[in-house]
């Protein structure tokens, strides 16, 4: 199993994290095959992502109670496309985070 933490905004922009994630997913032309909540992370949003008909699943979890966002590849669900895609998603989401911070007004 692999987990990659993603830095997210803290404060008023936290509510937009699911939208930022879904925009990044769309930009990568990934398919959301599942969007749900994980019981061990109450209030979380959890996505399963696939690329076309290729094997492998990349998971994303947003847990607002802890302001934690991470990517995960479960054992047996890895594929060649996942590593590069995970790096690009992390970069894109963190770039949006920085944009949100710049938009804050005093």
C-alpha cells in the first residue's frame, strides 16, 4: 500500500476541497468509479479513480475533520499509469491550494 499526503487549505477554503479534487480528476481524464464515505473517517469523501479500461485504482480521501487529504494505492491495485497521475494530481491540487491562499482578503 502507498499513501501520499496532499497539503490542503485551512480555513474558509476548506469547503471547496472536493471541488478542487474533482476538477483535478477531470483534468487528468480519470473516471470516478465510486464516491462515498469511509466508516473509519466520519464525514470523509472518498473516491476511486480509474483511467479508461486500464487496470489499477487510485483512491483519494478527504477528511475535513482533520483537514487531511491523501492519495492511496491499495495492494494489488497498482498500475503503470498511477505513479505519474498521482504526482500530477498532488501538484495540481496543491497549486489550487496556493491560489486559494492568495485570494484571501485581509
